C-alpha cells in the first residue's frame, strides 16, 4: 500500500507491504478437445472464499489490518469463473 500526502509545499509518503492468508475452494469442470499437438480447453467453476484472516505487515511492524467479510463491495472475489485455454505440445513421448 502506498500513501502520499501533499499540503501546499509539504509532502510525506509511506510504503507498506502486507501479506494475508485465505482458504478457498473452486469446484468446477473442464472439457478438453485435443487436435494433434494442439488442444483446446473450456473450464467453468465457482470460486468461494471460506476464511479470511488479517493483513499482516511484512518486516517487523506490529500493526495488523483485521478483515471482516469484505472491505468494500468489490473486495470479495467469490463468483463464477470461466476460462478458455489453447495449448501446444512441444515435446511428446514416443509410444
């Protein structure tokens, strides 16, 4: 987190680095369509965060930011996840 404050000619800035732990699950399914060395994959799932801890600062500071269910409305990452993947096989084992 970067903080910068300027009033007229006076200014101050601070940098904070935090780490956080969380647990989640993501049930879903995946469909793969292989075509020679190229393959196409479609996946869908639901991401659900089940435990949020606190943001703890890196580097010896003793303060922490405790996390409730969410900071702001857009802070929660729960929801449907959709993805499309195209992959190419570079090296293949001989059968």
